[in-house]
């Protein structure tokens, strides 16, 4: 077993222009975008390359866009450094990125993964439209302090931890009014920053409950296989190789917190020494460096 792991980014990493150079230079990347356009029923490549940013940022577009673009980046790495791809021995993805990781691990086909991601984005957008809600990144507070923050700012609304990203970086999520109360309160309690995020709604909370039904139906319509390499899942930060269990955890993921720090510590504890962030952005590299400063993480935007 080698000591290399791949990490795939989640929603928020999208930027206009992503994947355009790969599309122009690499036939395998071009095929991914063309196939995606046929499955989705619209020109995904055009939205990725030309925007507008507002439309690319929408949940229904950004999720398939990042899924396809990350796999295009993977094809670029495969073309340039096939030995790195062949020697990858574990994989994880942040929220949406979990689907990209599962395609790489041969749990899902590209076509099935994209269909599920499309339905996931639609279901999450519909749930967000039902309830004004949001997410806030809280920097510089410990988990227990953030839990207290949520309890004090929630009132009669939903407000809970959505992403355990790394030490001192936790995202909370809930009703819009509760998020607005949480920002000044976090600063009063000693947070370095409390930053409202540009997202459609309160992902990874009970507010997404109505999305579970549609997502569960989509997951049941596709075939899951046993992973060819270990995959760490967000819900519990543990390795899973049972296809039925993976399917269940994907449905739970939209209403439960992402345990990214635990996932990274698991990979580190299993001897991973070299990481590749496969997809747009450098967010995952930054989070990993906060968990283990000496670790090597390559970015492949």
C-alpha cells in the first residue's frame, strides 16, 4: 500500500473559467464535458468556461460543474503522471466531492454519479427555497465554544455545526435569522472572524430534510460497487467498503455534519504522507496544513 491519498473539493470551489484549458488540450477531459452535457440537458462546459458566475454558483449547476471539472483535472494528472494515479491508495471528498471520490474508487460510474449529483443539487436547492437559511464560517473558536454559540444564537430556530473542517475552522448552518444573530455573538465570544457564506441554504442540517427523499430515490436507481481502494466518508470520518452502507451514508450526508478533520486524521493515522487536491481551488490543502503542517499536499487546479 502506497502512502498517497487524493482529496476532491466540494461546493464553493467553483470559478468561471475552470476546466477550459483542460477541455482545449485533453481529449479525455473534452469527452467528460460533452458526455455531461448530454446527460444534464444543457451545455455545462459553456457555463464552466464563460459563466455568468451567479449561475455557476447556483446549487443546481455548481455541483455537477465541480464533479465534472474535478474528474477532468484527474484525467490531466493521469496523462501527466500516470504512476501517481496508479499508486493512489486512499481517497476522500468534501461533501459534493465525496461523489467524485466514489467515481474514482469505481463505486459509481461517471454517468450514474453525474445523474445522482444533478438530482442532489436540485433537491438541495428545493429544500433551501422552502426555508430562508444559510451558513457561517467561524474562525478561531474551539468546538465546545461553537456548540455554545449555536445554543445561544438559535433561539427557536435551527442552528448547528455543519462542517468540522480543521482546528479553529468550523462552519455552522441554520435558519437565516439564527445565522444573523450568530455573527456578532461569535465575535463577542472571541472568534477571530464570523463570515456568512454565499450558499443557497443550510446544508448538512435538518433544514435539508426534504432533500433526502429525492436523493434516496436517485441513489436507489444506480448501481454501487465495492471500492477498489479505501474511501473515507463524511458522516462518520471512517472507511467504508459495503456498497449498501455507502448508499445509506450518502443520503444521510445532506442532513448531518461533514467530519472532515476526523477524515484527514484517519488518513494520516493510516500512513498517508502525500496528498493531491484534485479539482479547482486550494481549500483542502489549506485545511490539511492546519491539521498537519508538515504534510505534503499538491494542488491541481
